């Protein structure tokens, strides 16, 4: 009897990613330093940390969307076992348009202000389903907007981005990226520009779609509570490195002092706090395999 256990191929892998940018003096400043992570098919991975910790750059590196001035390298970068480092630019662009999608922070800056929603949806569908034309394409766009609970999709298709509310614009972004079932979705602070109620509605819509298509998710956020409820696993970043990785449900029991400090810096409505503690950053956190010093004061 064959008792061999089949290990699924990771959906995405990054090994020892390093990203630097030139400073005013011409010297390079390293902002992501030897980062490695793995995402399995259908998994939801949260990446949390302070601004400047390298979260968004990690997602953009996987997409091949780093700024022209970036100097970067990695030992390996794979998607479904395919070597992204060896892939030709045209193939990489096609992969990102069809199999990998990204939702950015604010639809005001992500959607083209001089194009209608219909025009932008057509571009998105053309990348993934180029055979769609005419009434079939129109029906597909209406279906995509209905999937994100937009009540009057025909009217929204005619609208320009400035005519949409923040929540509506973010739903259009989700429809563009998720409706055709990408295998990987990178969501970079998708609710940061929204109020709490609209943010929760938007997350529910995104949750429905990624569950329907079994889409792998990398959710980049400052909101530790949100990530602990929405993801399966959490990566905590500081100064371009991974400080700690844990199951999302165990985030409140995290042990690294940086993670503990981030948790303590989030006020709780159920607790009466006179002040929030101040984080004391230990220089040793910047060293490889950072130790467990530092924390709160």
C-alpha cells in the first residue's frame, strides 16, 4: 500500500527578499532585509507592522511592481512553483493581470479619474477573458458589480470615480480584481480610507468572493484585530524583517515584545485606559534572528 503523503505546492514563495533605495547621498538604504514567507493555496495570510516596516513593498515585489529606482534581489520567488525571477516581463505582466490581483488603499488614487467604471472594468476583463465582447461583456460586468452588492450596477457602470463614495469605489476595485477568480489576491490596506461600518461591509464582500473562488489572500494591514479575525496566519514585520509568525487565532498570545507592544498600543473599548503604553524599540530587533529584548514602558 502506498502511504506517501502528498504535500501541496505552495501558492507563493519568497526567499530572502532584499529591497534597497538610493538616498540623497547616493548610498543605498535597505528597507526589506532578507524576508522569507510562504502562502499555501486558499490560505489567508496577514502581514502587520508599523508604517515603513516593508509590508507593501513585499507585496509589490511579488507582483513585480517596485519603483524603477529600487535595487532588489531574492534567492527565490515562485508562484505555483513557477520561477518568477526567470520569467520574461511579458509573461509576468500577463500572470499578474490574470492570476494575481491587487487591491490598493484608496480608490480615489487607484481608479482612473477620467475613465468610467465600465471602461476600467473592460480593461480588467480583457486581460483575463479577452473573448468577451458586446452584450456578453456587458452582462459579465453587471454580474461582477452585483457580486459586490452594488444595487444599481447599470448606473454605476456609467459613473466616473469621483461620483462614487469611498465604499462604492472600493467595491468596484474588488469587483475588478476578484470577480474572475484570481488565484492570489494582495490587499494593501483595503479599508484604511473607509469608516468602520463601511469597512466591515467591504470586508464581508471580499470574504464572500475569495471563499467562492478559493483565492489565496495576502492582507496587509495596521489593524491587528481585523487581521486576527480575517486571516489564518499572521506575519509581524519590523524594519524590513519578520519578527514573528503565528496562527491568527493565537495573535493575542504572541511572545515577541514588538508584537506585544503593537497589541498594547491598540485601545480596547471594553477597558478603561488612562494612557497607552509607549513602545521601547530595542536596536537588537534590527539584527538577524532578533532576540526577545525591548517592549513596553
